[in-house]
């Protein structure tokens, strides 16, 4: 589901804008910047530590895109983050990335069972979301939901 979401985002950005720089960060137990092919086709999996990906994104933003760039970020996750990672990640997002980004989206790949409780990461991130703000979050649990969620996140009024 995440690959489908990011494929739509990739097509949207590369077709809509003449000059766009895309940075691909993947994370399981650690974060790394990868090329487009690795991002979309590698099958690496493992435990999730979100904070390392946010920290790497901020380092890349500071080092390469500190001035004169409109920074947009998109994150997709199953929400599995343990211990202090969800709170630490939300705090880092609020203090470092959101002030520097024009728009930040979070897509949680949720269970198909509506009775399931939101993940700890969702609960922490939800505190950052405000109507008309620069941070938006949605959930999707099936392939058929990805395109409608994508359209909702990137409609003109959302930004």
C-alpha cells in the first residue's frame, strides 16, 4: 500500500513540476537514503524506528535544501513504533520538520478491522494536526482506498 501511495506521489510531482528534487528515505530499524529503484523495489523489512528517519530527513533538508526550497514531505507507516519512539518522533516532527516544511503528510496503513485502536504513532501525531495546518494525516487499509486518500491529502484546499 505504501508503494502504491508513493508511486502516485512520484507521478504527481514529476508531472506537475519542472524542477523537483525527490529524496527517498526508507526505514525499518534504522534509516537510510536510497535511490528510487531501491526505494520502490527492495523488500527489506524489520522493526520500525521512526525517529531515525525523521532525523535523517531533517539533516538532508538542512544540508541540501536550507534556503530557497519549498519542502514537502510524505511519510507512510504501519504505525508500529515502540517504547518512547512515537512521542519522541512527534516531538521532533513538531519542533524541527513542521516549521521547515510547507506541507507534511502522514499515511498510516491501518488494519481492515474498524475496531482496532489507533497506533501509538497515530495517537501522538494526531496531536500535531490542526484544521488548515501544514500537517495532514489519513489512514488506509485497502488498495482501493489509496487513490481517494491521496487525492484528499493533496487537493488544493488541503494545502
